[in-house]
C-alpha cells in the first residue's frame, strides 16, 4: 500500500549546523540517519510528557511496597 | 533508567469502582472464551508488560509489525499480539461492540472491538519466523490460528487464576522493587532452562557491570523435551539461595508463550524487560531459536536495526567448560583446543540430570541437580 506508507513520514526543518552536529554524533552508532536519531530523541521527549491513566500517587506506591513485602520480595 | 513510577507504562486495569459494576453485568456482554496463552496476553497488555500496546493489534499495526518489525508509528515491536477467532466465532461479533473475555468461568477482561480482519498466515510466518516451514513450532501455531483477527483495547477486570502468582510481578512492582534495592542499572536474564554453570557464568559476568540481576523465567506453553515450569523455578530458587547475594538478584516469572522466533523474539524479549525496568538485557547464542532456522548469532545481529530500543543488549558468545582452563570459558577467553571443551547443550544437560550419580560439580551445582531430581517427570512430555 504505497499511498498509506507515503503518508507515514513528513518533513521537519532543523538548522543545518545542528544537522551536521547530529551527523557527527551518530557516527559509529546503530543510527543510520539523522532522521532516525531525531525521531528517537523526539519520541523519548514526547513520551516523557505523556502520562498513562491516573498519576502514580504516594498511596499507590505504598500499596505496591506492601504487596512486595507480602510476596517476600522486601523485608 | 525507565521511570520507576511507571508513567511510561500502560495500565489497563479497570479501577475498583468501575470493576464491581462491570462484573455484575459481565454476563450481558458477548462472550469469548480464551485459552491459557491468550489469557496471559491479556494480562501482559493490561499490566503494562507489553507497553505501549493497549490491546490486541489492528490490521495497520499487524501489517507493520510483520513487514517491518515496528508499530505503524515507528516504535520497535517485532511480534504481533493478536487475538484470533474462527470465522464462526467472529461472525456474530460486530465492530464497535464491547466483548467480555473469559478464562473458564472467570470474567477476565473487556475488549472494545474496533476491528475484525482477515490476514495472510503464510505472510505472518514468513515475516516473523523467516520461514513457512510447518515443522517450525511457531509457524505450525501460526498456521493453526483462526482465520479472523479481533482487535481492540482491553480493560482487565481481575487477575487470572495462576498457580505462579506468588512469583509473578507487574512492571510497576519490579520497578518499585529495583528502586527499593537501590539499583540504578539492572540486567534482565530470560530463561526457559535449568541453570548450569554456563548460565551462572553469563549472569555473574553481566552482574559485574550493573547493580542488579533480574532473572525472568518464561512460564507458559513449551515444546516437548523442555523442562517443566515448576522445575525451572525450583532450580533457580536453589541456585539463588546458595550462590547469589540476595541484595544483588531477584526473580519473577513471565507468563508468555515461547514463539521460537529467534532474532525477532530477542527484540521482543528486550522490550518486555525494558518495561520491567531493566537497563540491560543478556542475549546469548541462538536466543529464542529452535533447530537450525537461525544462524547462531542472528539474535544479536538484529539489534543493529534497533538503536532506538531503549535498553542495552549484552551479547555473549557460546560458552563451555574447558578442562585446561579449569573453568567456564568462551571463544574470546579460552585459547585451548576444542577437544578439551565440554559444551553445555540442552541435550547434555538433560542427559546429565537423568543419569544416576552426582553430576560434575564444575558443570552443574549439586543443589540445582537435587532440585530437579526431586521431580519424577521434570520434562514436558508429548501432548
């Protein structure tokens, strides 16, 4: 399905000096292009800002610790 | 290090106030009964083991995973997580409906049916397993699947019945546990075997570079000749008790079917361990392989295609016992002739454990051998 695949990516502009710095940075790593590295970094940043469901509260944390103690994982 | 509080983890467990209400109406939803392996998949999705998945995959993600080893948004994901049904089962179900998934008589989860779709089984086998040979156990299972896939988000109503719940932790719990232990770096070890000195060597070598070791045996459907789940657990309990520092190691089981998809499954295993909070993951020779379908280090080479995985693989070459070195060694550390080496093969291990008499202590810990031998039938038998 070439049409669907073609829409999966779009273009974002970044300053040329930054592009070259990233090119240098990814040399010798598994990243094969600046795009793949930038996608990875942005995905991490975006994921950090997203929370799934309710935030993890102190009460939740206490409940988890109690469960771990009950199972013998914590003293 | 992944967020210890689990903010990046999917949580599809229905809140208590909604749970009771839904349970009281469970019989009113269209009903779908799950086998044990699908029950495990539901639990793994809902408890965040399979983050970022929120349910069984739809056709877009399915095709993307099969063909490119990534979700349609580009995130690494190499094994389709799908719910198959026969045409007769799927026929009365309508997209947009909410279904109740059952484990026997237990209402397990709600599924919001977004899509039902046909798929190419040979394409699935070829993409994921690299072969369409029906002798491959993963291919055989794929070819035996129902003709329709059902997709949609899940909401867990209650944890499944599980004799191993005492040894089962969710990713939120493991991350909390690692934090309580003060571990900033944790290496995950996937296993489906009784541990011999070779495994111990690999684990302790990896542990030398990180704060903690997370042993994570796979419990679930296996092939004939594999060690039974309870035997593997007992043997690890014995090993940990006698040969590991308790403040440096922990273990919990992973309820998951082995696919024997070699390299693809190695990536999948690494993603799961990242979700548990591991920063590193051990990948040995022929990880998750079967027969001669994959080259010995294919499961390591594939990591080159996933620099964005978010967990660091630790690669190990084949290891063996060298009589001249007088220790476990590998191809990078031992200069001696092959005739001086004893290979730790699965066949060797089963033979040693089935024989009378004490196994060589330099190859297998006596406490581990005792833990296995207390079982009359330690191996999975032909169905």
